[in-house]
C-alpha cells in the first residue's frame, strides 16, 4: 500500500533533481581537474577517443568522449554531445576536445592517442602530428598506402596472417608507419601511427578496449545511463559529468580495495574477475547495508586515501611546472 507522505517525498526529490539539471551551471574545467587527479601525478597518459550512442524512444543520444589512462587507472576526461543523431564526429569536434586535454595536462604528458576507424582524415591526423601527439589509429581497409618509391597499394594486397610492418608511408596525405595483419574473419587490422617501431602498433591498439569498458560501465553494466529520460543535450551533458565523477570515485574505491584490503581474483585467462569500477560499485552497495558507524569509518579511510593522492598529484604537478621554467 502506498503512503501519501512517501509519494510526496519522492515527487519532491524528483522535482529538485529536475531543477538541478535545468538550472545549475557546471564548470567542466573543474570537473576535468577533479577527474584527472585520480590518475596520479606520474607517468605518461594514454588517451582514447571514441563515440557511443543509444536510442531513447524517437531520440538518439550521440556522445563523443576522450578518456585518459595511466596504467590501470582510467577516467573520462572530456565529452561532447553531438547534435547529429548517429552521425560521425567531425575534425572540429575532435580538435576541440583534444585542445581541452592539452590545456589541462600539456602535450608532454600525453604518451599516445588511440582511435578506431571513424577517426581518420588528413586535417585531423595533421593536427595530431603538428601538436606532437603520438597516435595509433585504425584505418578502413580501402585506404591506399603510398610507398616512398611512389607505389600505391591496397591493404588487402599486402596483408597476411603474419603482421607486416612498414615505415614511412603516405596514408590519407600524412606520413606514418603502418601495421597490417589479416584477421581470422577475413577483415584486416590496418593501423597507422607515429611510433618509431611500427611492430608495436598492434599491441598499443589492443588498449583501445579500455574506452569500451568505460562505455559498458556507463550503460548496462554499471550506471544504466541509457535509462535516463533526459533529452535536452545541455542537461544530458551535465548528467554525463555526474556519472563520470561517480565512475572515477568507484574506480578509485576499487583500486583502494584491491591495493589496501583484498586483491581482486584473477580468471584463468589472466584478466580480473571484476573491474575496479564494478568492485567500487559493489562495495558501496554493501556498505549501504551496513550500520552507519561502519559506513562512516570506511568512507573516512577512503577519503583520506583520496586526499593523499590529491596532495601527491599537486606536489608532482608543481615540481614539473618549476622544472620546465
């Protein structure tokens, strides 16, 4: 039986949440700073750029996102809601996101950017090269490879089941190194990049899967973002910010649990049974069932861990800025 007071309370909370997403202005630079410190202050950062989309009734949501990775730590950093239904991103969209990243962490800390077949084009690739950003990008198999001697060849004419590594090739009007391999399903893994050793491109590209796991955590395997009834792009962008903070919080909590409390069990294939984000979500759910004292004590320990990490991040960032002057 429904109680009138409970119904009123739920309606009041719903109204307050609607007001929050309608009226509150977000400082996305501060959100990005909060997210990036979770990566730690040392080591090169690996960037992955990709799109995700889903249908909500007659509406289509199309999100372009850059995530940042430092070892096993990974967080969303910048994103944009594209008003083109299911269309691909364009060069201007991508450059705008990357310029935000460069302004936040600097080019010198970017180890490499990894992208799938959508993220091609001469203007885009030249921008990355001019910025000094190393990249590894998968290319559709119909793109031609021009060799130093002027020969133009197709990927399907060159690829075998053994990797083929080529240096100094012209692809999409940009000089790059090439990695080619014929896959079991008949498709081709056609990678281009600026790494000095093209043989490493295949290994690097496998790390692109990280952004897929982030999207999975945002959707059905975590925060169920697809169930949102928000259609206004500006409000949905705010919701993505809230989910991104929650995701980073859960990943940090999962790492804390793994490093300080109990190691995550490993599968036979060498992968962890659960992601750091899943461990964090499960831990929060379990803590919500515990007495208040246990919840507060655990939260206090975790917040202390986060504060220490933030202090380390700020200290290292200050040292790096002083050494560069």
